[in-house]
C-alpha cells in the first residue's frame, strides 16, 4: 500500500506570513475608521504616540448650567483638517513651576526699552480725545520721562473688593467680557488640576447681561455691586451700566480687552479670550508655548482670509461689522496719509497686517503695554474694530514690538468658536452714528485718495 503525501500550499507554509495576513485583516477596518473620523488622521502612528501629554482635566465639571441657558448652542465648524499638531506644549508640571516662579519674582519684567509712565488727570473722554498728531507724537517712545496717554481719564466702575482682587493677581490672568448680553459664559476646557488656583479668571459683564444670567439662576437676582460671583472658573465682575465710560458696549469691551495691563498691574502675563470663544487648552500652556517659548511680547493669530489692512476695512464695511462707512473711509485715509502700506515681505518677521484678535496672549512689559495703549487710543478716535488700526500702530511705533502671529490652525486647535447670541433688534452689532445704505465702490472713489497708492500696490497695479 503506497502512502500519499499531501503538501500544504506554499502560501500557508510560512507562519510569519500567516500572522501578518491575520494582523492586516484585523487592523485594516480600525485603521480606515480612524482615518475618516480622527482630525489628526494625517499623523503617522509614531507621532501620535509621541505627542506631549495634556494635563488631565478636573474630575467634575467646573459648573453645571441650567438646561434653558443653552451655553453650547451655535458652535461654528472648522473646515480645515489638521494633518499635524499645529502647536507643541511642554509638560504641565514644568510649565506650572515656571509660571509660578515668575509670579513670585516681583522684579521679573521683560523690558526691551524704557518703562512706561501714564498720564493722569481728567479729560472729556476715557482715552483723552487726542488729535491725530497728538496720538502720533507718542509712537516714538525713547524717553522714559514722557508720560503716555493710556485711558482712565474717566473712572472705570470697579468696586473696592474687585479692585483689590485684580491688584493681587500675579502670574497669569485670563480675562473676557460680555456686554449687552452678546455671548454666553463658557467654561474653559483642558485645565490642569492646579490652573484655577494658579491663574486668575475674570469675566466682566454689564447690568443687562447680569439680569439675563440672574433670570437663569446663574447669578443672584438684582444688581449686587458689593460682591462678585464665581461661575465655574470665572470670577464675574458686574459693572454698572450708567457708570461705564462709553454708550457703545463694544467700546466698553475694548477697555478690558486692550488695557489689561492697567486693570491688573501686577500680572506678568494675560490671556484675553473673546466671549464667543471657548478655550480647549490650558492657558498656562498657551503662555509657555506661544509667548515665552517664542521670546515674544505678544501672540495672536493671523486672520484666516485677509492679509492687508485695507482688505479688512472693505470687509468691515461690506459685512456691516461697523456701519458708519464714511468713518471707516476717513480712518483709512488718515492712516494712508501717515504712511500705512500694504503688507509685503519687507514687513517680515510680521507675516500679516491683519490679526484675529479673538485670543490675545501678552507678556506685560513695556513693549506690549505701549502697543496696547497706542492701539486703544486709535480705537476711541475711530471705532472699536481693532484689526483696522493694528498694522498702522505696529509698523509705526518705535522700538518695535515682537509679535508671534501664529497660523489660524493653531487658533482652531486651542479654542472653539460659537455664534453670538441672536438678537431681534439691530442694536447688537457694530454701530456708529450713521446708518446709511451701503453702495458699491467705483474708480471715482480711488482717484485722488490718499490710499490710491496703497490700493495700487495691494492690487499689483503700476502707479504713475
């Protein structure tokens, strides 16, 4: 009787090959799922594993909002898929130790040029209502004896308890503001276990916003001027409407946004967060990575679409972000006549003339403080659209301020943007005294304008 030997197919003779095929078949569906669902899908596996660890979030939510408050409605999508981490953050404990060390060192100041002294006294407006030539006279700051106008020529309605708390804030202050019930109070995400104690979180609101929050049971009913409430991470400071320096809520918000170095005189760093934004990264990590790590005085995102200041001015008029078009025209005419130029490579290391100022990270020192003062003076002179005056002040002040203008992908990585509260009236958006009907521009508007040369350069047209 003959034996018949049955051979296995060559494909099955290799155990290693069989295991490899089995591994491929089991992991391929998972890989496809991750590729189409994970925003970091472009990262190789070894980079995903080596990304710096974020601080673990608190075990319990910072604040439980009532269901009818609708804090998380109307978020805006981010269409850009991130193919890599746009920002790298250091170890949380290391950052915490360094930031606390700076806060304890009262003599630690980043001064690239003489310290600032501020003008005091009383004038007919909060910023002093200086003329164009008077404002420009402070752009070249080389003499520490010269006093800079920087607001507060009228009182800002802070009660003693709040003022003391603000003066005692050292290290990092995180600030935001809601006026005219324009936004929601949103809690920052991704906070480390010690950040709420290590940093100061201040939310400034007016009477109208206070009444809405009280109607939802978030704050006590009625105006409480003698004490501030704590809502999650935020210390909520209510400012009496009749004592605010401006009738326009946007201008009152600009006071807090750009004069944090005066409201918090002992803070070393500040993180401004528009109330439409929600932080998703610990602010201490932002200061360390985007500001201190870059050796910059200030960090702000580039605008996602506009490169030139004039592009932003046109968009402001077109989309009615500020309805007094004639005032925008007068502002840009004044800036062009005093040397404003479109962006070009000669302006490097500044990569753009238009920022997205929804989040601003500052080192409180002479450079960023002077820039904030000069910018604020321009905002009172014209309108609260800070993107229009940004390049004009930045390019003409001396000495220059160091700004880390990071990519818009970084802004989308560290925050989530939400829509403003929907209003039935038209009083919530950018105002201005004149509400004229917008019309299309024509070539007649350019001829003879002080911005004619600017526009020709921006459009790449030869100028005579």
